[in-house]
C-alpha cells in the first residue's frame, strides 16, 4: 500500500511593505490578495487593488497565482507575469504594489518561552560572532608566450643555400642548407611543444585559484548573511516570535552589542563580488542604541516606526528597554498601548502628550538601561527647553524616533526643513516599494535605496495583545507593579503579630518573649519594615546585621523608615531587652516622637556638638563595660551571658544615626570610634544603623565590611546606589513613590519593597500613627512594670548647679566634672596650692562668677583687681581676708597695689611668708591699659608679679576674654586652665583646649585644659559663706588713696647720717609710703613749678624737714617778693639787694667759722630764684662750694630755661629736687629727668615729681599743721 506524504502547510508572509511581518496560513482553497477587508491575504498597501490577485492551493499542495486586476503586472522572483496562471514554489517572492510576499511551505518554530504567573523566564543567548576573512587573490590570467626564432629564417637559409648551389654548381651547398633548415625546424617544434605544456599548466592553476576565490567569497557571503540574519531581526521574525512567545522573546540583553538593532528595510541591490557591498534580500540595520536619533518621513513613516518598535519589543525585555510615545494624537498609537515596554508602574501606558512626559520620566526613574522615545511631533524638538529635548538629553541612555510629515521622495531628505537637526539618520518612504535611507548624515548625504519594511496598526495591536500582561522578572518596575504604593506601620505590625496592637498585647508579647524563636533570654532586634510583591519584609539585626546601612536622598522616605524601624523594634522587645541611642544630625526633628519611647536612653543632635563628643566617649566606655562583664563571666557573646547570668540586665543597644555623612564631617573622630563599634558590636550586643544621603566617600571599608544589611531608597547618583546595594536600581526609583526601597539580600539577590509609613494621621484623631504607637508602648512599659534602662552616659550637667547637687559637702568642691570615659560624675575641687589659675571666657560666660567662687572659697590674704567693672566684687570687700578690691579707674590704688605686691616678690622670694591670692578679673584688659609709656612702671610691676609671684607666695587667679594678650611665660606657669564659652573658639587652643571642646554658652560651664573634661561650677549665690576669721588673725594694711592734704605729723622724722640727709617730705603716690629724699652733703635742691603750684610751700617743707634733721643748722631765706614761706623757719631773711648782700656776708662768715668743725650744714632757701640776680657771682660761688652748705631754690621753669648763665645752673647739676605736676613736659629737663606725659590724677597744689637717684616719683608734699598762721593760710589756699 502506498503511503502518500501529506501536502505541505503553505504560509504567505508579507516580507516588505507597510504590513511586513504578517504571516497568513494558506490551507487548501482560494485566497484573495489585496487591500480589501474581505481579502484573505490582506495588506494596507495603497498600491494594491482591493482584489489584486488570486492564490489557489490545491489539495495536492500545488499553488497557482492569477492576477485579477491592476495595470502593473505582478512579478514573481523578479520576473513579470502575464494574465495566465503562474505556479508558485516554496521560496517564491511575489511583488505586488509596494509590498513583497514570500511563500514558504513551513515556518521554523522555536521552543516556547517559559512563562510562570505572567512572568517570562528569559533564556540565555549566545551572541553571534563573525570575523570576515579576505579571500586569497587569484592573480592575473596566464598568457601564452610566442616562440623565439621560427620557420622563416630556416626557409631563407635554405633558399640562399639553393641559390649558391646553382651558381657554383655545387649540390653540396644545397644539402648543407637543407640540413641547417631541418635543425631550425626541429628546434622550433620542440620549443613550441614546451611552451604549450607550460601554458596549459599555468591556466589550470589559475582556474583553480579562481574557483577557490569564488568558493571563499561564497562561504564568506554565506557567513555574512547568516551573521546579518542572526544579529539584525526582521519584522516577520519579530511578529512570529511575539505571537508564538517562543524562546527568542526578550533574549537580547542591554550588554549585547546587537541588543538594539532593528531592520529598517530590505536591501534591493543586485549581488556583488565585493563583500564590502551589500547583498540582495538582506535586512538593512538601524542602530537604535544610546544616542540614536532617526527621522522617518513619507507616507509610510508611521508604519516603519511601528515595525522598529515591534522588533525591539521582541528582542529586549522591559528591564533593558523602555519605550515612551509622545504625541498629540494618542489614538494613532493606540495599537501599541499593551506592550509591556510601555506599561508604567501604575498600570497606565506611556503613550502621553508633552504635558505628561515629565511625569512618565519621573515614574520610570531611570530604571531602564535604555529608553526609546517615539514622537510624531517634530516641532517638540525645536527648542532646547522643551520637555522632550530635556528628556532625551542623556545621550548614554536615550534614543529617539521621529515620524516626520509626508515628504516628497524626490527631495533630499537631509536638507528638508521639516527634518529636525538632532536626527542622525533619515528614512524617506514613497508610495512604491522603495525608500531612501541615510544611516548617518554626519558621514554621507548619499541615500541608499532599500525596500520598505513597515507594519500596520492591526498587526501591531495583535502583537501587543499577545504579550499584554507579561512581566520581566529582571525589571524592577515590573516588580514594583505588584508592590503597594504605601503601607501603614500599624497595619503592618498587626499583620506581622497576627493580632491587635494594644498596650496589653505589647506587654504580653514582652513577657512571652522567651518562647519566641527570635528571643530566648536575649531577643533579637527585629521588626517588619515594609511589604514586597510577595509579602511582608522584616529585618533582624542579629540575623541580617549586625549593622545596617540605609541610604536615601531628600524626600525618599529615609527618616520615615528610621522612625518605623525604631518604633517597630520597640514594640517587639521591652526596654529591659532593647535600648536605643538616637543620633540625628539634621536638627533633631527625625526622632522627636521616638524620643519619648522608654527604650530610648539618649538623643544626640547636631545642635549640641558637646553632647556628640560626650556620646562618642560614653559609647566607647559602654563597650569597655560590656567587654568587662563578658570577660568576668567567661562568655563570648551577650546571649551566653544572659543564659548564664539571667539576673544581669544588659539589653541590646541599637545606635541609630541619621545623616551619618554630616556627623563624620563635623565629628571626624566619630568615624574611628564607630569602626570599633562595628568590629566588636556583634558579640557585645551593640548594633549600628547608619543612614545618610551621600554614602559615597563617607562609609569606610571597615564599616562597609560589617554592614551586611543594606537598604537604599531613591538616590540621585548611580555610583551611590551601586556602592550601597550593588545595583543602580535605587537611582531609578520614581520620585512620586517615597518609601520605595531596595534591600540587598546577597551578591546578586535584591528585593524591591515599600517601607511602612508611620506619620500619617490616624482615623480616630488628628495625631500621627507614630505618636499613638509611642504612647501605646509607653503604656505597655507601665503595665509591665519595666524599670527604666540605664543610659550609656550620666545625665548631662545641670545648667545651674547648687550646693545640693555636689556629691559631698567638701569645702574644696566648687563644681561637678563630667567623666564620660568612666561613665561617672565627680566633684571639681580647687586649691590655691595647685598654682596659678587662668579662666578664659567671653562676656556672659561666667568668668567673673568663677573668680568670685574662688575668692569666697580660699581663706588666703585676698587682693582683687577688677578690670571689668563688675559690681559683684563689692560684696567681696566684706570678706574678712580681703585687703582691697581695686577697679581699673582707681589709678592711685591700682598703682599702689601693684607696687606693693611687686616689692613683695623682691623682698619675700623663697620665704615662708603669708600666702596671698591675687584675683585679676580681666587680665588682658589690665595689661592693655598699662601698656603705655606713662604707666611703664606699673606695667613692669605687673609683669614682675606674673613672673615671680609664685616664688613669693602669691597665687594668681586671672580671668580673661582673650588668650592672645597673655604672655606665654605666664600661661606656662598656670597649671590650672579653665576655658568657658568663647566666641572665637580658636582662642581656646592657646590654653590647650581643642576647638571642638569649647563649652556651649552656659554660664559656669567650663572645660579643664589638663584633662579635656567638662565641668559645671556652683553658682556664686549658692555657695556657703566662708568661715569668719578669728580675732587674732591679722590683715595687711588696706590700699588707700593719698589725700590731697598730708599732715607732716604723720611722716617719720627727717635725719642725717653718713653725710646724707634724709628728708621726709610727703607721701609717695605709687606706694602710699613716706617720700624720703636723699641729699648728699654738698648737693643742692631745685624746686621747679609755675605760679600757685605750691613752690613756697615746698620750700617750707624742705626747710622744716632740714631743721628736723639738722636742729642747730643755720637757715637763711632769700625772698625777693612777698612769699608764704614761714619766717620762723629762717635764721635770717632778705628781700632786696642790700639785705641779700648782708645775708650772704653773714652766710660766708658762718661757713668760715664752722669750716672743718663738726657743725651742722647750713641751708639757704631762695624763693623766686629767677628774680634774684647775682652780679658778683657770689651765689654761684656758694652753690659750687659744695661744703657745709645746701641751697634749696624755687623758680619758674620757663624763665629758668631761658636763663642760660643764671646762677641756678649750678644747682641743676645736682639733679635733685622737685618738679610741680601739671607743668610742661620739658620741666624735667632742668633736672635731667624725663617726666611722664600724664599724671594718674589731675594736677593739684602739693603734687610734685620727686627726682633723686635718677628716679622719678610722684608724691603729695605734707603740710606742717603746727606752724603758724602762714601754714594755716596755705592750707586754706589748698
């Protein structure tokens, strides 16, 4: 029995034209070909007639073609056909109108793709490779070489031999000629045979080389065709792949070099022997990768655009390619809305208008590796600021297809005004089958003629419907489509706990924690934080950590996630099992509500830099404490400690840091400390949760190695996203979905989920869910009677410290010291025996209060210099040990105090004298005020006290606003250096306190330079009053003001000894001590002063003191005019020239009588010396005598300076005398002394500069109250 094979299954495929790619099965029967809707083989080709031809398939499988209408005959295999019926065979190509139809007897089918729950499992694909090899050249064809010599020379030789034989009648000549000709003919014949053989051999070799070349070219052509077919998809294969959902669907990846290739047409040129030229019937590729900009014009531009989109949609999955259509006529593109590549996360399609383009770009969030924009509005590309131009700005990721208006195919498309200048390739279609294609206008303007390849709307809609709803498992947006847009934290926790979230249920959960799988005696920090497409997402810091890193830009929901983490963990574990330290370097708003949780043992913000440093040191101390506990019990982990010693309460500590980058920038040491926490945290029960906006460059390798838990919300930079979770997905999350996050589960395993929201208002009230949940947890802690956990650091120092806050009643305690390294607070003591103390602080920081505290605290002899003018020092004057409180404006007392203490440094150096406490409030201001020529003596006295005070029992406690004016020698002698708040923090570095350790502006808050610790002083009003001294305790004489009138009776007696007369004339202004002038025998005195300056009174005081020192001395007085000089002080007086001569005679006689005797010296007093003439030179001679006589003269300085040859010039040589204060700066020149420019007080009668022993001292001269009416009248005048 014969078994006939079944007839072939014919299929007609539109290969080119506007409906290319559509395949039509041809069962047995008659099938109309045309553009009518009733046609079985239909094509939307306007060049076709409604019923153009008839194709008949017989039962035996043969196919016949008959043209029905049309003026242009059909062409089969490039040959025209007449009206007669033509038989078609497999592979026949029918050209009808502007389209071509391919007839095949079967279609190759690939295995179907694996689809699970609408998710297509993408299969791997080997990338085709082809390396062209140049064929071997055949060379030039061989040519036959001609024979050298020939028959003609032989015939000529034979004829010559015959002629010679006839002439000579010698036949032998003819025989010889014939023999030579015979030899020539033989040689020629042999050569001819060899040449022919060689030519035939070369010709055979050439023909073989040509055959090999043709074979190689054929092989290369076949390889090239195969490579082109494998790399460039065609619309017919693309449509078949989509409709069949075979294994080639979405097989190309973005990393493949041919990922974004598509056939824009079919090459219609003839075959060529040159491989560099294109071949017939091969697809012409269009590269639609990053940066591609293609314009499609002509009547079929939209059909070609649909063809390119379908080819890419078949080749690449949505994870590698996203397509957006921008149009003002969405109905024209309705056919491709269902493609997964156009489906947005919210389920809508990316066929939008220009107004909605920005929303689409934001929704995609840069997820796709490649983004293709399609538009039929070229006007949208006219301006740089248009939404479409901004959207395609990224040339590394975006491509563009522009459907242009219908253009005349005869025009040069590259120069047409309607072609946007951004287009790099242009295709112009025509009504016929050909199109003009310029692949790169930057290289050539010459178009390439290709066959049109387009696809109709009906076929496009059919393909889109076939893959509608398919998802790419590698596409984060596809996964995001199954993730809810938001989830409530309370709802999530209820779902996770499987019950209500009330205070009683939370407390019950804490009580039964030891029965749970996560807790045992040491529960894990665990909570549900969000929901993914396949269920809820939870984290466990012990299982997933021990530390975590969270990254997210502004508005991504990072702070919301941290709140949910803290609240969720707090609801799962009691404060006895879990505690938190919350560090917020964004101002503190992140954890405002969470701070009320009973689990929170500390909150640190960037508003308190000191607290951050304190927290850092305390956490290091907490690690040491936990290590010590584990070591004492011989265990390695916290869980083992709880199992061995359940009575020890040591909860897990979770340190949550928001904006870690800002913390590291402001507290660089924090990073090094966190490295230790990260390395030792697992075993000690300490966990880190670090959150930041900019992880790149902030997270060190040590911390990165220990943060196994990685979460990333939306990020701005791809580098940051890869740094955190290893993929770029977080940089592509849409802005419209805050809280969308990616968690790294492994090296190649990532989870997209939506984090829980906790700040939304509840339905019952207007307060947030977080506030309600925190209040519920607090109530649960009250119901469970959980003791508050111990914080890792002591409570901060109080801003106001009272005596009750001290740890004991020690009299030496003046404050409290915070020692975070030891997690304790100790008392601050101060003792004068510690040495000099310097207190630095700006105004209002408590410098004066600190010094007041020290003044009341120490019982030593107390001196105070108030350079700030603070009225609170008035109360110190009542202190039983206070000698004086001197203000800066009290110049007399200030000088007196400085000179008294300076003299003590000289007199009592190294002795066990009574201790002195000198407090200088404003040492910098004091030094500035004394740094002048007039106060050079006081400045030197101060410097001497600062330098040598310690050796003389003087302890200095100085307060300053600036440390720069202090001498470094004094600072180095100050073992106690306290720094309060200063406006210029760098000033504290001069005292050894780092800028970061400068205390905040809290009065009494200070940093101890020697230890770097912070302390708080007891408020002054809170100090107990000092113990009253016993009556036997003596005090130093007070610092008083020199009176304007000094009674001579208060002065010590003048005396003479060792040829020196010591005259007690008044009180020194600087020290308040008696002014005693030393007048060696034979020296004279000169008193210089203007009218009413007290010259006569000064002479009277000198004469009176002289009389006391020399009771039996002769005293004479020359008074040229009326004077207040007391007459009883002179033995003899004279006024005019006669009496003056007589007085000088008597004086001369007296000196002669007493010469050589042990008699007292004589004194000659001359008032108004400028009026006393010395025509005979007797006064000059007496003044120069220098033996037994002292002349004390008084005169006006201006007159004396002009009297060059005056007798007083001899007196000036002694350089002894008095100069009235308030005179000219040059008055001191008369005595060879430089006077200060200003006096400490205003000039007044009796105020004189005393000049002796090259020293200048200001003094108030005394008045003799026991004198007669003259003295009383003088006193009245003063």
